[in-house]
C-alpha cells in the first residue's frame, strides 16, 4: 500500500515524504474501517509524537529524513537464492506465492484508495499531523506519547469511533 501511495503521488507530480506517507496510510486505513468495515492492511499503527505511524513502513524510509520519496527502494530478490527444487515446491502453492509477490487491489478498493490519496496529497505533512492530533484516540494517550513511551498501538475500534463521532475527520470527503 505504501509503495502504491508513493507511485500514485509521483504520477501526480506531488511527492510524499515519510511523515506524509504515514498520515495517508492512517487515513486510508480509517476509511476502509469506516466504509468497508474491514482494515486495509494488518500492520500495526502506533501513536507517535507526530501522529499515527506504521513502524515497518517508517523504518523502510527513515533514512530519507524529511526528503520526498522519489523512488521506491529496490528489494532483494530472495527467490534468486533458492534452488530449482525449492522454487518448484513454492510454486506448488501458487496462491501463497502470488499473494507474497503481487498485491493487487479490487477495482472498487482501488477507486477508494485513489480518491483518498488524491484528497490527502493536497495537505502538507504538518497539516495532517495537526489534524491527527485532534483525534480522541491520540489525545487520550498524549501525555504518555510526549513523555517518550513507545509502542502505544491504535486499536481499530478507537479509529472507527473517532471517525464516526467526528465526520469532520473524514478528509477524503472535503
């Protein structure tokens, strides 16, 4: 999903940095939770000083600092390390292999993702940070977050509650 956001923004000549990427991931996830009653992804979202963060994605791009992400880092092809026998064994379960290699979105989901990214790339990273700092789910843990406590996770139910109780948080509608 993160790679898709980066590529989509790049096609629109509107690059994202890591901070903005994190907020777009959060809002996309919230939209799927509230409109489709399912998460967009299973990754953990944590409450950090600058709002919601998907740690795995953050650490993938943190070497760039605040710079725009212009290219998706290439990933090592672990398949090249496998023997022919290992590859044959993997290919016997083609569903598993394709789910690892190709993440595809349903047309309906892709439309929602595209529309949401389109709306959110208009905001600066710190506008998005400020907006997420108004969410009850972040505010209730603000003291712990600012005192340096780590690994405070968002719960999907609290995200749903925030967006249901505060329709103004649904930036994709603006």
